[in-house]
């Protein structure tokens, strides 16, 4: 889905899979059921042309495409796969197919080089980013995005004269509204409920302090485990000073 006006969209791989994974795995292309006359030696160049036309269409409609190839070295890829196996917190990321894909390194590099050359345009440039060190790749990507945003120089929408008159009228109406008295504010249902919650919290804090003193545990640790009962958020019954 393309981003709305004033928004940023992120495509992970997206339509570039059609000139990358599909090219490295000819069996994927065979499964697409394309008419045989369309599967020629020029199919990849034709797909580059289609991608360039689509991205030019985006640029001509006010969308600025920025494309980043995060280039991880072969050794770094091996290290990251091993980390996923060794770290229980990362094992869920591991896919056995990744090992098989890593054996196709040379084919992927060749496909990457051709797609970058075939689809790097003035309207939609590629940024080839060394990505062995995540902090560096993130810095480069962020800098490129900031640079493009500064070039676009986005502005907040401006109100026309009619809208400004409406705003002025609404402001005047709000300023004429009578301010509630102190008693009215304190006796409002929302304020009464808030006071109840504050009183309950003070009681909870006092109880926690007593328990913490006996257990020799910092109060902050106990406070994290303490919650306000749902009934403290209910509206107070009528009566009392505000009745």
C-alpha cells in the first residue's frame, strides 16, 4: 500500500523480489504460469523497465522513492546465523532455509548488482549501504531520509480566509463561555472521582512504605507491582459536601 500524503511508507523487498529471488530460483518463475512467449532472455531487462516506469509514475505524483540495499558481507551473514542458533532470544528468527540460501551467495550478488544497475534512476536512486555494523547502516539511512525531507521542505496546510474567519469565531465563542467556579469544578463527577483515586493512591503508598520498611525492600520495586482496583475508577455516590 502506498503512503498517504504527508506519510512515509516502508516496503521490505516488495516488487524487487521479482528480479532477485525469482531470478536466483528459476523454479519460482516457472510456477508463475506466465505465457511461454513472455519468458524470454529479455525478461529481466523488461522487468527493470517496468519497475523504472512505476517508480517514475510515483515521482511524478509527488512520492519520493528512496531505495536502500543493506550490504552485509558473507562472513557477517554467517556470524548472524550462528547468533540466531546460539541465542535463545533469537532462535525464533532462524529459518533452516536461510542456510541453503546462503550457499547461493554468488548468484544473489550477481542478481543484486544487475538490479541496482538496471533500476537506479534520478527519480528513484539506490543507496548501497555497508551493513556489517548496524549503527553505521542506520546512521546512513537516517541521513539520506533527512536529506530528502529537507529538500522536500514539507509545510503544514495553510487555512484560507474563510477557514481563518471560522477559527476566529470559534475562539470568540470559547472565550465568552462562563468559567465554572471552584466549587463547581471540585464537585464535578470527574473531579470527585479523581480525588477518590488520589486518596486511595496515598493510602496505597503509605501501606507500601510500611511493608517496604519491614521487608527492607525499596518502595519503587513494590510500587511497580501495585495496581489501583477497578472500583476506584467508578463514579462516587451522590452526597457529601457536593450534594
